[in-house]
């Protein structure tokens, strides 16, 4: 498909340097600084929304579904801590990813992701110096689908930022909720406020539903966030586009198996060559 039909280039002329694009980038940067979150509303055209929804519907049978229990830190239980410590509060999570290799290179999702100027635009918005596409053939551009259930419970991301494209909302629920910058890079975990968020009594929580066609940039390593539980028969669809700090990075074999249900030769070849796995 032609990206010019899918991306709202009047508002976000990613393929054309100039004043309009500079203004957009500056606005996104300001939002990110203020809130750790920026919503680029109406990033897709109506045709783009319809095409991505169609692609999500078609690819849904290929989703790899997992169910587990997780705390906000994706760590093991620590019986030495008090029972109500955030570390010990586990929530149900159900998750389904359609792996990247299930999407045609000429389909809607890849046509948006591969649009000229798209990567540079995102990099400029995020002001990231080291910025590469995730090189994992299962994971660089995926669709996350959620059916009625617990959503994605409160957590901190293991990666520095997320780039998501809203495709379809659930009938009820599925809002994005977050407490900006609730912990910091200096090891201040702020467990008291984290507990209040988990209890539903924090005043720091912001809440919104993205609309189909919105692009969201979010810094989630220090901002506790969740996708609220959802109900109804319509699935929630978001596309997740992944970038990392280093070239040639792929998931560990364990992670690929867990998230996508498969391991490719590239995961095994690269295993052991990396120092960490900072990608969710
Ligand atoms: O589905 C979303 O909107 C965001 C999910 C999320 O928090 C994540 O993938 O880390
Ligand atoms: Fe997250």
C-alpha cells in the first residue's frame, strides 16, 4: 500500500522536512518533557485506520496468546518483604501478539512503518541519539490484541520508550492509565506512591483512551502505567513499533519463545552476544 494514503501527511508530513514538521516535532518534544507521554492525534487517515483494522482482523488468528501473573516489575515474588509491598502484588495478565513476520511487506502496517522519514521523525520526537530499529524479525512491528479480560496490569517498562499506534478500542474499558515519573533513575522507587496507584487512591494517575489512528510515544521506564481491564466483544488493537539503542539487537531465545511462541535461527545465533534485553 502507499503510505501517502495511510498517514495523514497534511498534519504530519514525515516525508518532507519543513516548518510544519518542525512545529509538530517541537510540540511532541514539549509534551514528552512535561508528561512522559505524547499523543499524535489523527496520525492515520480514515483509509489508514480501516486498512490497519482489516489487517489486524486478518492476522488475529496468528496471535500468540499467553496468560500469567505479574507484579509491576516483572520480578519474582520476594517472601522476605511485607505482603502488601508493591513487589509482592501480582495481577493477572493476558496477552496476545501477532508476530512481525505475519505482516506482508506491502501491507498497511509495514507501509506505515517503512514510510520515508518515519523513523527519523520518531527519533527527533524522542530526541534519542542512539536509535535503531529492533532487528528482530518477529518483533519490529507487531499488533497487540486484547479481548475481554484483565488488560495489561500496572507495570514499569523495561525499555525506555514505546511507540504505539491505536487501531481499535474495546467496547468498554482498555483505557491507558499512567502516573508520570513516579520513580527516577537514581533508584528512588517511591513505593508509597506506587502502592497508592495500585490501591486506586493516587492523585497522580492520568487516564485516556487513544482514538483509532492516534500515535502514542510514551516513556514508561519510570512511569507506572497499565491498560485497564476491558469488556465487550470488540477486541482492542494496537500496533507496537520497536526501536532500540544498538543495531542488530534481537530478543533472547527465551523471550522470543515466551512472547511469540517461536524461536528463529537468528535468536540462537545472537544469543550470548548481548549484555541485556531492554525491550518489552
Ligand atoms: O497497549 C498499550 O497501549 C501499551 C501496552 C504497554 O504498556 C506495553 O506494551 O508495555
Ligand atoms: Fe508498558
